[in-house]
């Protein structure tokens, strides 16, 4: 077991990873600026884990804050979630994305180096692959980022490669996420977007709770079985468990790896809508809308490398994702 720092650990994937790391016996510390997380998530994490949560409020752009955190603890590894992640927003605000995602990560790596901590798991994304040359995406697929968000993630991956080439004390795990969805079985943590959600499941969830009038289906003329976009949705708890396995490889073997974390199965917008109707027990209104700029017909993962290297298997179904999401948003609305 080790002492692990989670940057952005109060966020959607970070908080679920916190729970799985504690369950696996690790000591975990969270840093977060709470720009995209509610402060009471800490209380809910303490309820789930039945133990106090050690956390520090601050920003990865604050070098003095990072130095202070590393002076207070003796970390064995870091899992880095703290980043901006909305593709559309990144097109409007590229500088903010490169500052937080690239400068922030560079600050973290320098603080790690100064503290003698050389193991890091990095939260990346399947959008580094861009327009598919072939599907399913394998880890050696061409890297062709389109949005500033995806480009910022490619820069961070390249930084890790070059850092390790310059100093072999470093080992890292790059995890390229497909489409995270769902919530913790306790319904105490889940996706909690501040405003109108960009992503499909949190949008459908707000239609199901009545906060939004209907779903806009962004195009039904794609080259897919029912004409709507197809994606590889992965349950956030499966994703969190993949992080536990990845950091375990670093702690036990200092073994660097780059992996897709997906299920290998694609589902359409209508598949998700029908699944959510089963979860909430009522029909959900939708309208066909124009395609969204930048969207592609279909993408999904080849999960073989993560399976063979980590023993990673995503076990939770689309219905599990929708049911856990509905349980979470229902509790949130009634709390
Ligand atoms: C999924 C499908 C839409 C909303 C993004 C990022 C990616 C990753 C996951 C961070 C598409 C359709 C959506 C809606 C719709 N994030 N849709 N109506 O775009 O595949 O991936 O989130 O790592 O980096 O690019 O996910 O959930 O936005 O869209 O019809 O209101 O649902 O067209 O086919 P996406 P998404």
C-alpha cells in the first residue's frame, strides 16, 4: 500500500477513485480548488469510507501551495485529475485550457521532482485519437487531436515521455478514458455539473428530474445502426478501479504504461435514452436537433491491452450506469 495524492480528487472521477483507493488500503490525500466540485463532497466521502478525509484547498497553478502540500506528506505516487475537460469550452477558451491543463501539470511534475516523488497516473482521453482511421481505437492508433482540450492532453502525454527519457526515475500510467458515466452505488457521489451539461448522460438525468424539458438528439443521420452517435460508455466505478490497478503497477514495479479504459462496446444516443427510461420508469421527451460541431459518428475502445496488462475488465452495464445515475440525481434533488 502507499500514500497517494489525488489532484482534483473532489471531482467526478477523482471522488470515485478516492473511494476505491481507500477500499484497497491506500492512504489518500486530496487537493482540489473546488472550481468544479461542491465542498460537501468531502463529507459524503467520509460517510462512504467511514473515515476522515485529508484534503487541502488550492490550485495546481499555485506553486507555493503545491510545495507546501508535498512538504506535509510523504507521497509514494500521484494521480492527476485536476484539469478542465469540456471540448466545446476549450474551443472558446484555449488559453485557459493550456494554462490549467499544461502549466498546471508542469507545476505538479516540478513539485513532485523537488519532493523526490516520481510515480504519476495521468488522466487522459480517447479524443487524442481524433477522427478514427480504424475502429476500435487501439493505443497505437494515430494521435490527431482536434480540440484545444485534446491537444492539451497530448502535450501532457508528450511531457511525460520526454521527462522519463531524461530521467529514468520516473514511471507513469497514461489512462485514455472513453465516456465515463454513472454514479456510486451509495448515491452519495456522482456527476454534479454546475450548469447545463455538455455530456449526454447528465443531460438526460436533468430531463428525467424535470430540470430540463427534453433531450436534444444531436443528429439522427450518422452512419450508425439507428442514425444517432455511438460511444463507449464506461461506468465511473469501473474507471476508478482501473486507476487503482494502474497505480498499483507503479508502486509494485515502476512499470510505465499507456492504456485505453473503455468497455469495447458502443451504444447509441437512443440506446442510452431507452436505458434511462427503464431506470427512471417513465418515458423521456426528446427532439431531433442539428448535428453538434466536432462530433463524429462512432468511436469505441479496443480494451485488450488494459485487460492483458492490468487484468482490467469493465463489468458494469449501460443499465447499471443509468440506474446508478438516476438513484444519484433523485437523492440529490430530494436532499
Ligand atoms: C455523446 C453522444 C453526442 C449531448 C466528450 C469529450 C470527451 C470525454 C467525454 C473528457 C454524442 C450525443 C450529447 C446531448 C446528444 N470527456 N449528445 N445530446 O462528445 O463523445 O465526448 O465527453 O474526457 O473528451 O469529447 O460525449 O456525452 O458529449 O456526447 O445527442 O445533449 O451523445 O452527439 O454522439 P463525447 P458526449
